[in-house]
């Protein structure tokens, strides 16, 4: 018969319990589930052996992180070595744990037989329910506060060390950007159909959706075109010939008259569309900044938007870095791939990287070769961005130059530089950029320290000035005499000035 102990990890510390009749409990599990809630019956099964509280919240967070990652913390090891009896000749010792990972670590490190199934989960549930009553001096309120504090600290630590915390912003930004593109195009089509009832000729003159909405907002009623509106239209278009076309078309338009209330609604909608287009530009700049911070090499190689779409489709920058180059090449063309495999047809040559300018520059027969080469370089750039401590865009720029040279080689036969020479040069430049970054960071730290020391010196009084003030104190009478003398001098000077005047 094995002597069964249960390890319970709580926010306030580690607790070790002794369990009686675990085999009988496992046989009558249905009855035990109902009796778990009765504290008097539960204490007949469970007995507290030892309890080791955590010294502070930092130590509790360290132990929680170690347990979640399946690592044996020193506190837990010392606690078990001190309180858990060693297996002897009479019987074995069995330790019940809540997680399989920590059980495996304890078995390897301390040579303890661990179990996490059977009756152990039900006993754990009862301990969790009656924990405040089983530990002397621990109230239910203090237990709930400890759990809440540790839960907040653990969540903050997970968010802080989450590798996806930066690229999550990129994923959301590119999703919003794609949605805005669809919405703006749909809204612009509505404006063209709505305002085309009044001024149909304007669509042929102004093709851009954003500019069209601005022009509609300026013109309003086509019969009211004057010099002031023409000047505003010229400021938007920047082409006097187009402005003249608009004026001429407004005079000879075949469109119907539009009521004032309808025109007001059209112009209000145009204002909303122009605001959306302006926000899209702001979001695009934000995405560019985020890509420069998170994946500078990938952005330098393939562009911010295509790189962001690759990260978004992969789920994170880490996932994209784990993909082989062949997967990166067809990322986004999964439907075509599985359809080709099912029908035994030709597999797709490219997915999202088709939107890159390199694929557009290549001839139709060479697009597959260029996409394969570009996917290789994207895989290198992504891994550098993901696993470098201080990522820079130096290697990405060299990779971009390599792809350009490969395009020239495919078109003209011009031999590119060897890959080993380019990579050696890129690594040297990247190391120099990294060292420059570290030097600038060290200089910034020195400046901060000097500034703090200077402010501390200014706040403290000078000892020499304080000593001089103590040695030569002035009486109130002497100060009053000096003030009277200064006043007499001012009055006499004023009298001389008046006489001279």
C-alpha cells in the first residue's frame, strides 16, 4: 500500500496534505463527489502535514511562473525534501499533483512517484474549497486577496513577456486597413451614383475616389460654380486644365436639378468619406512605424503592407519565422494548393508575396522563380527580426539588393555577387549598427545620471553659503537703516531730474 500525500499550490504558499484511503475513494468516486462539500467528513480523509507561506508577492510570482513552465523552483524542492517522508521498506510514497508537467519534473529530480489522475483531482477540489479552514491563521478574505493579487501579477508578467505583444498591433492595423479600403471604395461608389444624378460628367474628369469626394463637397450645386470655388478646386487638383473642364461641364451638364436637402446629405456623406480616407493615411503611417520597430528587415525587403499581411496570416512574427521558405512562398494560397492536390493539378507558385513589386516586375514565365527566391530571403529576414535582440534594417536592405540583382540576372544574364560576400558585408554593417545603438544608449544613461546628480546638487544648500550666513547675520535695525538711505537717494535723484526738466 502506498502512503499518499498531496501537494497543493496556493497563492499564499505550498501545503502538503496526507490522504487516507485513496484506493477506497477511487472505488467510490460518485459518493466522494457529494461528500467533498462537507468539511467534517472531508477532514477525516485529509490531514495537513506542513505549510510553507511565501515571503512576499515577488517570491509567489516566481514560483507560479516556475510551475506554469514545468520548472522545479528551489522553494518547492526544499519544502518537499524537508516534509515529505522518504520511501522505506514498509511502503512506497505517492505524491498527488495537479499538473502532469510538474509531476514529471518532480519524478526526475527528487525520484518521487507522482500521480495526477484518479481520485487526486477530486481531493484537490476539496482542498481548494476548504483551504482557508484547513490552514490555521488564514482567513477566507486573506486567501481571496492573495489569489487576486497573484492573478494580476501573473497576468501582467505574461503580457510583458509575450512575444506577440508588438506584432499584435501590426495584425490589427493591417486588418483595419484592408477593411477601410473596402469600405472607402464602397462609399465612393455610392457617392458617384448619388451625385451623378446631378452632375454625371464629373466622374470622367476626376477618377480618384478621395479627390472626387473633396470636389463634390466643394462644388455642391453645379450652377453656383464661381471663382472662389474654382480656386478651392484648383488647390485640390493642382491642374488648371481639369478645373476648366469641370467649369465647362457644369455649364453644359445634362444632369437633373437636386433639392437642397438631398445635396446637404450628399455633402455630409462626402465629409465622412474624406475623414475616413485621412484616417487611413494616418493608420498607414502608424503601420509603417510599427513594422520598422518590430520587423525592420522584412519591411525593408518586401514592404510594410505585404510584410504585415504575412505576419497577420501566420498569426504572429514567431510563427512566420518558424515556417520554411516553401510555406512562406504559398502563404495565402491554401485553397488553391489543396484544390490542386485534390485534382492533381499544378500547385500555386505564390500567395501573398504576389503583391510585392518584385513579382510585378518579373515576366510571367519567371514569376515562379522570383517568388521562390523572394520567399527564401523573406524567411531569412523574418528570423533575424524575430530572434535578434536589437533588430536593424541593414540585412533587409542587402537582401532587397540581392533580389534586384537576381531579377537583372534573369532578364539580362548579368551575374550577381556571391551570397557569402553579401552576407559577410551585411553582418559587419549590422554589428556596427548594433554597437552604435549600444553606445548611444550608454550615452543616454550617462546624461540621465548627470542630470539627476545636478538636480540633487541644486536642491541641497551650498555649505559655504550656509556657513557665511551663519557667521555674518544681520540685525533688523541695520536692514531698516539701509532701506532708509536707499529711499533718500532715490528722492534726491528724482528732485534733480525735475529741476533739470
